[in-house]
C-alpha cells in the first residue's frame, strides 16, 4: 500500500485520521496530567495498530521481522540504561547492532553474497552450488529504514545522548510509524521523544501537514510518474538500439524521476507526521542546485547522509586522523552507502563513484570549483550526478556501460522502434527541471519583500489574495493527482523496496 494509491488515499488514510482524532483530540488539552498521559498512550497505541495493519497488508508474516528488531532494541536500550560497566554496555550494543545487521544481511544480501561466491567457485574450477538459485528471499518493506532507525536509538542510549524509554508501546510506535516506515526520512528517537509523550495536534500543524502532503503527492503523481515512462522505456532498450540523444533523454528523465519520486514521498511522510503531531526532519533541500558533490550530499537524502556521518564516518575517525585516513573513511562510508541502496555491483560502484569524487574535491578540485562561475559549478554537479544515476538505474554493469558509451557519443546503431514521448511527458520534464531548482523559495522571498513595500492597509488584502491563490493551486494539484490515480496511470515507486 503506497501513499499514492487510491486504496491509501480514499480509504485507509481517512479512516485512520478520523479514528486517531476521535481518540486523541478530546483529551489532549486536559488539565489533568493523568488524562494527558492517557491521551498519548491511546494515541500512540492507535498509531501502532494502524501502522501494523498498514505493514501487514502487504508484508503478512514479515511484520514479525520488524517486531523482532523492535523488541531486541527496546530490551537492549533498557539494559543499557541500567548497566554501568563498560564491557557490559559494549556487549549490549553489539547484540543490538549485530541483530539488525544480521536481518539486513539475510534478507538483503544473502543471495547476492552466495551468487558471487558461486561465480568465484566457477572461475576457480570448483563445483558450483546447485541450490544457490533456489534462495529466493522476499525483502521486507522498509527494512533498510527501520533497522537503521532502531539502531540509532540503541547507539544514542549507549552514548548517553538519550534516555531509554520504559514504555514498549511508545518505542514500537516510533519504529513502526507508517508515515516514515517505508522510505524515510530516517527519524532518530531523540528528535521525537518529547512528541511521543507530550505532543499537541493543532489546526495550524494539521493544515501545514495537508499542504505538505498535497505537494508531495503532486510531485509523485504529476511529475515523477510521467517522467518515469520515457525513463523506463529507454532503459528497457537493448544496447545496440541506443543513440546518444536517447541515452541522454533516458538519464535526464530518470534524474528527475528519482528526485521527485523520493522527495515527493518524503514530503508526504513529513505532512502525515504533522497531521499526527510529529515534526519529522527534512530530507531534501534542492540537491540539483548544489555547487559540489559535497554540497549535493548535504542536500540529498539528508537523514541518511547524517546517519552515516554520525554513526560511521565520525566513529571511524572522520577527518581527525590525517588526510589519508579521511579519504579512506569517505570511500568506506560511500561504499556502504551504495550497498545500503541495493545488493548489486552497480550500487557498489555508484557509492564508490560518489566517494571518489568527494576525495578528489578534498584533494583540490573543491578549491578550483570555488573560483568558477556559479552556473559552471551547478553544471559540474548535475553532469556528475547524472553519470552516477546511470550506475544506480542500470540493471547491471553491462547496461551501464552501454549507456555511458552512448552518452559519450559512441553508438552502435539506431532504435528499431521509436520511443513515443507525449506532450504531457514533455510538460512534466520541463516543469520538473524548473521545480528542481529553488524557484518557489525565491518566489516567496520576492513576495515577502513586495509585501513589505505595501502600506499597512494594503497588506491584509494582499495576504488574503495570496492565500486564496495558494489554496486554489493546492486544490488543483490534489484534483489532478486524484484524477490521474483514478485513471489508473503509471504509478511506480523507486524506494519502495530499499
């Protein structure tokens, strides 16, 4: 059940919100501390039950995997809060980390590892493992997100940066919360610990959540879904049918698709969180407007970037142990970042590709970029990121090589059948390219400056006119999105199984 599905939008979400508000709102502002605590217990329990239903709808028994990880980390956190000996605390943290990494290793990397061992055995002339192809493991929905989220809790408890919770329902609500369960953002316990026990659901917060959710839905349905069609059609072509213009069009389409798909989902998650009284962290900040690859990773999938920084890069030594160790740490972090995204060599190379560019920028390219004309710096980032997306999107290294050759102008032939690009796809490509840059923040800044030049008597009607225009635009986006979904339009989701 994805957020941009009719089942979620027209059935699950309305029923869930109605039930939640009926349970939570009547007692959230009670003067009695006991009644307020009861309101949060009931609200958290309702969120937990709704999230488990949401997850069980598509995952059935795999829900037990998530609950198992949740239980292990809750118990580890409790014991860490009581333990005083360093050795005991390290052992408890190790149990939590090993349990979560074992879940990831089994479900996400077991087949990849055995398949590559099988290939090495063949190269060495040894007998292949006849049953490696039989190891077909279903990847649990959101497993990469909830394991990292749950691990961050025990690590923070170990570092004494957060107090362990003694309420399992609260912790399970935090881990399983459906708005950010499937594809993030990765929410740390310390950022929502207070809201789990003392949040208020206000009309302003719900209103801003609705705006954010509709914005994300429009990104997903009206842009990402449309640009996904030419991207998928072109990436489905055999290598001998690729031409240079087609290869660039395919990569450009995918560049917009992955941004609007993933940032749209994050917007919907943040909006849903606000509707429930939670403020989730931002996950994107116009990454294609970056002026370096380092800047790109400050803006792209921010919750993952900061997770790797705080829980891997800094513990490895960060930049405190000399240049060589810093470069090694960067490469290791992005190698693992690539593996986190998927169990294939193309993801590994994608991670190494970005890690090496970060090293090169630290070696001197960054200083050179700082002296360049700003549009050239943007162009460098966009070109580098697009080349990286070829590795990310390609089915295997052979297809990636075909695309890179075609993009470089080395083509083998012409397409046997034309790739049909409709007018709405072209419009989505143009609008997506424009909105991938911070045009809306620039517009808001200009609006605020203009309103400051108005007299006091003219500011009120100007604000009312802008508010009416904003509401009209949001309703139009919502209506067009719902119409597209009702028509059964193409509705993939890239990060759904990461």
